[in-house]
């Protein structure tokens, strides 16, 4: 589903953010991307959703080379993905309903269908009661759940999350990580950047570690229960 071939990213000023990364993330995998601040995690994700173009190498998403994608096709690429950020990035003057159905609205989905979509998705993240609230009326954990609802409302097969628990205390972080785990168990591919060792220990299937733009570790995180059953 995602393939990196010798990908390097050098920002203006000769700042090397990623150095010769090659890897393959199969469909349905839950990948935790770890590394200290400045290691290149956000750049890795930004390349996948084409917020940046790599200096060298190729990135394929579902077989399509995203680096050579014409700018006008980028919105179509993004619609196949859900993206979650550390700071939630909700629109303050819009309600939870409007935030969650922002993309369906742009795509011309009618009001009744949008309402149904929002209700179904907010139920999944446990926030149906807050459908008509404004972001400022919600706690940080709730705002992040709204952002996750917005990311999954279109049923993307890939969810990218950049330090989604970075602003939350440990209990809320685990709640949010459990939510990603559930989304993963429904078949969604997840690439989640985190510098939180707790998150890396308990959640996800595969750990990638970046250090100064280099991939220094790539290992399974734990055997999933289903795999353990198959292996006896
Ligand atoms: N737009 C940019 N221009 C120049 N340097 C950048 C830019 N974005 C990130 N960097 C640098 O690239 C390196 C990797 O950054 P980033 O991908 O944000 O790492 P992380 O998300 O792991 O903290 C850092 O040294 C950072 O300062
Ligand atoms: Mg970052």
C-alpha cells in the first residue's frame, strides 16, 4: 500500500530530514513511527500525503507515485486518507457536526446523509452527545476524538497521525490509542508518529525508529492475538 524507494528529503539550507529510506507498509498494518523531535517523523508523513515532495527517491501509495502527481490531483490523493494532527486542527467557529462533515460537504453530500454520516462516525468515537457542540466546549481528548471522526468519516483505507496524543495526558492518550487500534482492527492501515514510549509499547504491530533522518530500527512490536492463535 505504501512503498518508499531510496527516499531522501533535504530542506532548503541543506537540512537533511530523511536519508535513503526504503520500506514497504502492507495494507492493513498498524505502524508506529518513533524517534526524537527532529528525527524526521513529520516529514515522513508529509511526504505520504504530498505536503512535501522528496528530494530523491520514489513513494508509491496504492501503486501511484505521489511525488510525480500533478498538483491538481493532490486533493484526490488526500481524500483516500484520513490525517490527524497533534493540535487537532478543528475549525473553532464550526460545530462538531460541521467539522466532521467538512469534506463530505465539499464533495456535495446532501444534508440528511451528512447528518447520518456524522452520527454514525461520532458514535464510533463516543461523542454522539456532542454533535452540536463547538470545539471550545470540549476537552482536549474529546477534540482529538472529533478530529479522528473527521479523518475516518469518508472510510479511508489509510490513516496518518502525527503525534495525535502529544497534547494529552497519559490516560487520555491510551484512550485515543485504543481508538486507533479499533480503527486498525476494521482493516484500516495506520501510520502513527509518536515519541511517547508508552504508545510504542502497547499499541501497533510494527515499530519504525528514525534517528537524524535515518531508519535505525524496523521490528514487529508484538504478536497480535489473531496471529498468536494461528501460530498456536
Ligand atoms: N520546512 C522545513 N524547512 C527546513 N527544515 C525543516 C523543515 N521542516 C522540518 N525541518 C527539519 O527537518 C528535520 C526533521 O523534522 P521533522 O520531520 O519535523 O521531525 P520530527 O517530526 O521527528 O520532529 C528537523 O531537523 C527539522 O528542523
Ligand atoms: Mg513532528
